[in-house]
């Protein structure tokens, strides 16, 4: 007699659930936001939708003269802005937060169009968190000395801020909100592949009637960023991006009396002990590495599994990975969207090839991918040696490298055996173990039984080659003030 299956296998098929874009009005061409108005750029470059390779708009790129003009506008705006009663300054920051909320749907769609991330993430994570950062720092504006142990505080002055392409609006919010609340004026350079939401934020600054020159937004490439860093009239640089560029910036600012914060790359360990709730851990592993296609500085890209449960976790993870929906970022069912650019896709492919060449075992989810655009399906490597490039270098894509450990001490040693130290995850049922491991990890953020949780009240930043300085929370005020 054959056994009757207790449960019929369910084959779910989702109907497409595309987010409408007909209400989005992008201009054909955007210029530079300088001194409260639009300054014509000398050159323009298209910004491209990575899911279709279609151009979205022409973007003005700032040259040296434009960087000069933006810094001069920020300098001219500084005396009045810093002299404004702190409560009034806070109201402007608050108003920006409200306007982000009002334009949330538009911002989410444009973020997904320009960057390739799933609409579910831009709608539920990027945009609400960006608004939350402005709300949070609006509240600090008139309480700065309370946040800084009662000391007398003054703004740094004119701050140059350079942000990457993985969280364009959110990174702009992380940088601008504390800077403005502390009385600084700012020049922000968005990444060349994702300038659009920063330019919409410029419109929001206008709507909020922010005084001219307080915020200046100048898209461009690395040369624009380098010109901003080297500008002699800048009082502080805040940078998020690759460790290589971070090192160049540190060298370029050496010997100058300016503030510097660097939020750089990572190769974060996600550690699963055998007493963890494994199904919950698998969800956390998926969120840790496939959120935003793995284009996340704190992605849990090194998965450390206790040997006794390693096989079981890998099988559960592999099964779960097969359920991820890869494709149109604007479809509300999509879990993994497009890779941000052709260059980033090449980098991911090169590192994945290196992983195979070095002897690791690769499993890549077989899924239908759109014909155009840049895509990389979720990928899992086992049999990874700690010296393999895929265990050492930041891949910045949907690729997880699995390694095993036997004891708690070995887990800590392996997790800390990295040039980076941005974040980590610890999955265990024992609170005492979670605390002991967290204390021993050289990582700026340690999540317990969760991953990739962000909140404006909690500081974020790295150890070692992941950079220095903190963004978020009261600690995030410190880089934007001089204390006496
Ligand atoms: P970059 O570090 O080159 O880019 C980050 C920002 O810095 C961008 O706005 C970029 O402009 C700007 N920039 C580039 N060169 C200079 C310079 N010399 N001086 C000042 N600013 C500069 O990162 P990539 O975009 O090239 O990505 C490369 C790798 O970096 C990724 O594969 C990933 O591993 C890592 N990365 C890490 C991030 C993180 O959050 N930790 C974020 C992004 C990347 P432009 O966009 O025009 O190049």
C-alpha cells in the first residue's frame, strides 16, 4: 500500500502586481541644486534604469567651478543658519521629514526605477527610514548640549557629504539630517548611478523654504567627489562608500584641520549556533544577504554555522532561496531586484568566478531572468576556505559564503578574522551567550536573532577598515559639532 501524503504540495503562482508609474513626472534634464536654485551644469550624463537599461533623465554633473559655487553658497548661508534659534532650525528639518512623507510614494518609485531595488523595500524601508531620520534629528536641534553631556556646542561649518548608490535617499538623510540640526550647511554629492531621489530631495528643500545655500546637491562622478574633498573651504567630510576611496579621502584630508567620518565596506559574519530557532535564523540569513540584492555595507555575507546544524541550515536555506522572486523591481511581489549597474554586475561575476576557481561549491538559484537589465540570481557557496576571496572581499551582491565552526571561541575568532568590522548577527536561544559573543565581536553593530534592523535612534558605524565615526542616535550628532 502506498502512503497517502498528508499534505498536497501547493504550487503558488503569483499574478504580476506592478506599481503604477503614470503619476511620476520626471524632468527630462536635471541641473545642479546650488544656492536654493538650479545652476546649469557644464556637462550632462544619462541616469539609467538598471532593470531595463533605458535612460530615465539627463543629469548635470558638477565640475570644479560648480563645486566652488556650491561650497561658496554653503559658506555664505552659514552665518544666518547657525545663528537661527535652534527651535526654528528644527522646524525646517521637521518640515523636510513631513514633505518626504507626503511624497513617499513618488520617492519610493523613483528610488526603485533609478537603483533597481524592489519597491517593497524602497516603500517600506528606505523612504520611511529617511523621513524618520529627519524627524529624529529635528527633535535634537534645540537639545544639542543635552545630547553632548552639557558641553557648549558649535556647528563644524560647511560639510561635504558623499553618498553611494545602494541607499541613495536614506544615505542622504543620514548625512543631511544631523548636519542641519546641528547648524551646519551642506554640499551633498550623490552617486553617479542614482542621483534622482537626491534631486527630488532638493525640490523638497525648496518646498520647505529652507534658506538658500543651506543644502546644495551636486551630482557627478568620482572626480566631483574628489574636488569636494580637496576643497580648501570645507570644514568636515562625511563619506559612505568603498574602503579604497575611503583611504584616498583619509590621505587627502591628512594634515588639514577638518572633521572626517568614513562609513566603508564590510564582510559581516552572521553566526548561527545549534541552539537557535533554525527556521527563524534562515529568514534572518535571507534578509541579511538578499535584502537590496546584497548591496548593503553590513550584509551578512559570511555565514558561520555551528557544525552540528550546518547541513540542516544549508538545506533549509537553499529551499528558501528557491522561493525568492527575482525580477521587476516595481512588482510588489519581487524579493530580489536588479543589480545596480553593469560595473557592479561585472564585479560580482568576477568574485563568484574566483570562488569557483578556488574550489568552493556554488549553488545558484535557477530562475527566469528578464532579457534586458542587470541581474544576478541568489547564490550560495559551501566548502569555503577562510582564505578564499569570497570569504575575504566584499562582494556587494546576492552571494553568501558559508563556513562552519565547532565552539563559541572558534566562532568569535573566525568572525573577527576580517579586515572589516561593520556588523554581525548572532542566532542563539541563550541570552548570556548572545551577550558574551556580542562583547567579543569587533563589529560596530551586533544583531541578536534578527538582522538588518535600522532605527534613527541607534548608532551605526565600523571598526577597522569599515571606517570610523557613528551615524544615528545621539552619537551621530558628535561628528557635526565642535564641543568646548
Ligand atoms: P565608491 O566608493 O567609488 O563610491 C561611493 C561614492 O564616492 C560615490 O558617490 C562615488 O562617486 C564617490 N567617489 C568615487 N571616487 C571618489 C573620490 N576619489 N573621491 C571622493 N568621492 C569619490 O564605490 P563604488 O560605487 O565604486 O562601489 C565599489 C565597491 O565599493 C562596491 O562593489 C562595494 O563593494 C563597495 N561599496 C560599499 C558601500 C558601503 O556602503 N559600504 C557603498 C558603495 C560601494 P561615483 O558614484 O560617481 O563613482
